[in-house]
């Protein structure tokens, strides 16, 4: 069995880890009921993920992954994040096929949710937290509105990094809190932490805090041993996990930094400055958005639990109990998560997720430090919080639970059926080239797309703000050049997502050039398909 396995319930060998009995309720049937509720919640989450409507962000992540191997992900396909997501998803597509790329990507997302919950269970055993804190911590995560309304339900890079925080920290704890540091476990801790960063750069602050943990954890290892048996394997794992990023950075630094740095510092803000759309730009607007994200739903419950348990630990064991390296490191990462959330401009809901996984970790860590009557009090606090978490998410998860039992309601399958049906009615054949700024729709139908639109609208919409030097690093067209671009290589069909205002130019081109419309509003679809005359 590998260095990390959620099914292993025996405690990690250690002389410093808390060894109290787990924080359990006396009624086993209530505990069993709690696990049953968690199972239903996870089923509801899975159903919600598989039936959640297509989001424009997925046009970037899913399409670039599906087109891996047809060109450079940056120069040719317009990807604009660190590269782990398209490579992971592209590998999955290569193994299982891509006949329904959106469904495959969403199923992968469900897998990462299960990994997160399994890792939280493992940590609850390592930290002697117990079943009730495990349930509360899990439900704080699963029932969080930020995750249920986008960040945790879409095939993007937003949740995967969150999920990887938990196995990475479990490996860090088991690698440090032993008689002798475990180079193997620390190597895997560094590897998984680096992978998390490679999915979403916002989590880069994890790296220095993992290194700090090795240096400040109280154990018998000398400084030399900490360096050789601790920091060195941790760094080696980090380098291995960062190889996809390093490869692009070293092989084509101009394209890499243009798409991952300049895009978000220059082109993206320029577009949003002119866009007449809802956005949070100034610090006042960001604070108001943060208030809505953090002082509502389960984020507030997490803060209340952590604050209450911090006070109890301090009152019963003194402030020194809070100098535990795990508390220091995780609290530091939580603080960085709060700060990082304010960095992107403009701000959107999913930018405020980073503190959440570390609040979940603090719940488990602090629960393991309480004993006696205080543990009983915390059991009641945790149980109440768990109930409130479920109530908070019930309106969303109830529909997801119904969808889980009915595959016909899955949006991921319905889209494929609708596009294929419309294409068959219009006489299209598999592989015909379609022009669209919603390329996932074309892929679901089995049609080919233009590389210029592989990123959906994310490169196309910033093209007017590019300098001549920028244009050399992007393969794209622009709204002003769209007609000329399509005249030069006319598509067999044009697919327009009616929910995206930016795609109106494609519809206008189709009408002016004699394309026949199929699958209009009367069909019940959210798109129009225009086919060239024969």
C-alpha cells in the first residue's frame, strides 16, 4: 500500500501526535446516520455536477484538453493558466476516449471530490479528531455555496487544487510526525502540493509553508537531517510536480509568460474596463463581494467553529497549544488564502475559495487538541454545524440527488444529444468544421473546430487590446477581423450559443452569407446552428 491510503486507520507512528480517543458521540446509530447523510450529500453533489449547465470557462479547459497534440497549448490553442489541467484531462481523454468530453471532465471532477473527502477522513484519524469533526469538516466543504454554484461543479481548474490540499497535508503530517522524517512521504507531499499549484497558481503560497513545517516541527531530527531527509525530498517532489510548467517556461518563455502573466495583468483588465458587465474592480467592491462569500453559508460556520475551538484550546491548554507547527502552518496558509483572494481584478465568486480548505484543516487540527468535557461540547458544536451545513445546501443538493437518479436529466448528456440531433437534421457529417465561440458544443457533436477559437471567447475578446508584439504570440482573430477571417476559410456550419452576447457577430455573419438556420429557439435548445447552402 502506498504512503497515503484513506483506508488505513492505524495511527501514524509518532511520539508527538495527539493520542486522545477520537471525538465520538455515544450513540453509534447517530454516527451511522451522519455518514448516511454525508453519502446522500455526495450523491446530490455528483448529480448536480453531472447536470450543471455548460459554463463559458469550460470552453477553455475542456477544449484545449481535447485538442492536446494538435498544437502548442499556449501559442496555438490560447490556454491562459498553468498547464496541469489540460495535460491531466488530455491524458484522461487519451485513455477513455473523447466521445463526450464534457461528461468525462465532470466525472473526473467527481473523482477529485471523493479524493478530498477520503483525505479528510484520513486526516481525522491522523489528528485524532474523530467522526463528528470529520463529518462537520466534510460538510463545510461539500455544502459551501461558492463550490456548489460554480467553482466546485464545473470542469475547470478551480476545485482540483482545493482537493489536492488535503492529501498533500496528510502526507506532510505523516512524513514529519515520526521518530525519523520520511523522505518518501515528504517527496509525495511536495509532488502533490506542486501539482495543486500547477493547476491554479493562486495556491503558490503552499510551497514555502510546507518547507517551514519541516523546519519548525518539534522532533529529534538535527538541522542536517531536516535538510537532507526533509527539505530535499520535499523540493524534489515539487520539481517533479512542476515539470509541465517548467518545460513550457524554459522552452518558450515568451509565449508562456504572455499567456499566463501578461494576459491577466494587461489584456484581461483592459477588456473588463470597457465591458459593460457586472464586476468587482475596486477594493470597496471586492470587500463587499468577500463579505457575501465569507460571511454567509458554510464559510461563516467554518470561521465560527475555528474561532470557538481556538478559544477553548487557549482556555484549557494555554496559548502554547496554538504554537503547534500544524496550527501555525495551516493558519498561515489560510491567511494567505484570504489575501490572495483580493489580488485578481476584476474579482468573481470563485476567487474567494482559497481560504476554505485551510479552514477545514484547522477544524480537524483543533478538534484533536480538546479532551474531556470540552470535547463533548465541541461534539455538540460540530453536530449543530453539520446540520446547518446540510440545511444551507439542501435547495441545491436536493435537485442534484434527483438528477443523480435520472441520467436523462444530465446536462452533460443532453447537450451532446441536442447538438448531434441538430447536426443530423442539417445534414452535417462527423468531422465537419464548425465556427463557434462555444467549442465544447461542437466537440460534443463530433465536429472539428478552428484552433483560433479553441479557447472559446477568452482570446478572441481581448484581441482588440493586443499590441503587434502580442499578436505574434497568439493564434486568433478579433471581432473587427471576424468576417474577413471566415471569408478566407469558410466553415461548413456556424454554431451560436444564444446565451452569449459576444456570439451575435457569428449569427450576423451566417445570415449575411446565406447560411440556413437549424435548431432555433422553438427546438428548446440554447443554441442556433447555421449550415452553409449546398
